C-alpha cells in the first residue's frame, strides 16, 4: 500500500490527512518537496502529531527556502528540479504515504507539475478536499485532471466541516464515495489525530487494504 496524497488546493488539509493515514495504516511517510518552513516542515508536523519513530520518515529530496510554488522556490535557491530526482524510498514492505506540494497542477519546473510527479512515481492518489465556497468546482476539476492523466484515484477524503450536499453532488457526478469525512480539529495535536484514528481509522484502513 503506497499512496500519493494531494489536495484540491494548498490549504485543503493534506498534512492532517497524511498524519491520519500514516497512523491508521501504520505507514512510512515521505515529503518529496518541502518549500518553506524548513525549521519545522510537514514531516516534522506529522511526526509530532503521530509519534511515529523517526526512521519511518524518509528524507526530503528538495528542501527549498521560500514558501512558494516549487518551481519558483527552486529558482530562488538556484536549484533545478527534475523528475529523475525522485524515486520511492525503501520501506521494507511497510505502507507509504507520500505527501505532495500544493495542488495537482502546481509547477515543479518550467515543464512539469505535481501531477507529472505522481505519474512518474506510479502511485494511486488520495485526494483531499475541503468544504468552502468553490470547493465543488475545485474537487471536480481535480478528479477530471487525474482521470485525464490516467492516475488511479484510491479515494477522496473531506477534511474539516460537514457539507452533505457537496458530498452528494460530487458522488453523483464522479461516482466517488469518500473514504471518510474528517471533522475539523480545534487544535491539531497528537491527541486530536489519535481521536480521528480511533474513530475513523479502522474503516479507512479496511477500504485501502
């Protein structure tokens, strides 16, 4: 079980979903590109929220200083990002959660996007959506993009809030029933993630195994 976690936009809740999935699946975690927050990035957040041992986290391939689109952050650092830079880490048979940067069409260089990275790594995708005005459009566009590129969609996670009509219309138009609707955490910490895993983890794990 290896999955690429992406979102319908930058703040959809990918990192919370990745922490939930890592703990629910007892998986390793890898963030191929970290742009900004190098002192405490997404891998650090996931580790602090899950308590997973450090050897289950694989090194960032491109750690960029500026919180911006990877193509621009890399340009500012004088770095050239190429798809050939990335290969899946060895997990000794354990599941793996790969967390992307931004959304599907965020550029990683002047020719390629995060979707090209997904295709290069050959992983099914778990798409993270969030309820806000315009999210239906963003969710449907993301699903259409993945399908156009032939990327398998392993599941859809709604992160935060509750909107039955959004879930219904996305299901009607795409045939995709969400893996889970994760409620909003007032404080994102280890206790909050543990509660999400206790309540929803077994059901999600059963759907993904």
